[in-house]
């Protein structure tokens, strides 16, 4: 990836919903203090318990937010892609990181230190309002994850997650909706709170039924409407 120049950093930040209302002078001030960070696939951005001294804006790639149990089992809370903000909770509260973040694929982010970011928030109160909206949406997603894990069976949870990921990272092909992200069965399990063995069994059954398939390591939803019906109808 080529280095990001000031003009490109400015254009990227201006497209981020959190910063879109900034006055040109404030945006320029943010551009001057933002610097780039690159991550290889599976590289960790930060670990749960680390100092929350920076906020990140995803420029390219995809990252997952997760926590790990004492037994080594992962639960993924969110996936973040271009334009999304990472690390705002610990930064605003002045607390350690509440979860770990790991790159799923090669990623690039813009990094702003806590001091510079908070100075911008103080000068632009609208940023605080937008941050509250982002945090409320994260809380809503977390609540849905807990509810789905407790109340929905695995086929419904997995079907919902397939639809969700396809909406942001799917591409239409003659064979069906191809998921651009290359996720392992273990990672799909982390996303829905299930073991790799359970995911393997469910995906094998759907493959035999012609609902899904594989294309060079990428999952393909061959019958998207059937997956959508499974996700929607079995909930009610």
C-alpha cells in the first residue's frame, strides 16, 4: 500500500460520518496529527486491557472486535470496515481496552492520539453527539448478539450472520452471493457463538442441500433467498 498523503488523509476523514460535519479548519487540524498504521492479516491492533490512548479510523481492510475466555474460546462482537471508528470507548473513558481487535485481512488505519482527538471534541461539540450515536449502535449490536446466542438455534444465528456479512462484503456472481472475506469455520463460529465442529456440521448440511458452496476458499451463498427466509421466518 502506498503512503497516504495529506490530501488523501483529508479526503478519507471527510467521508467518515463522525467527521463529516467538521469545519475545514478542524478537519485540517485532524489531518496534521493523524498518521497511518498498517496491519497484516491476523495481526493484532490492540489487546484487551491495553491502554486506550488512540482512536482509529479504518481506511482499507476488515477487522474483528473480540474477547477471549480463560479457556481460549473467542467471541466476536463486531466486524469493522472502511469508514468505521475503532477504540472510542476506552479513549473517551480513559480506561483500558475492553476488547481485542485483530485484522481479518490486510488493513490500513488512520490513528489519532487521545490528546488530539479530545481537543477536537472540545472544539466541536457535535462530535460528542455523533460519538454517543455510535456507542448506542454498538450497545444495540451487543444486546442483539446476547439475545441471539441465548434464544436462537445455530441454523438461525448462522443464517442471520451470513445475510449480515453478505450485505457488506458480498458480491453477486452467476453462482450466487460470494463472500469476499475469507473466513475459516472457526471464525464463523466465533461470530455466532458456536464451535468449529458445529459450524462444520451445519455448513456441510447446507452444502448438501445446495444452499451454500465454496469458491477458492470463499463462501458462496448459492440460494440467498432460502438463507434469508431461514434467518427471518424461524425467528418468529
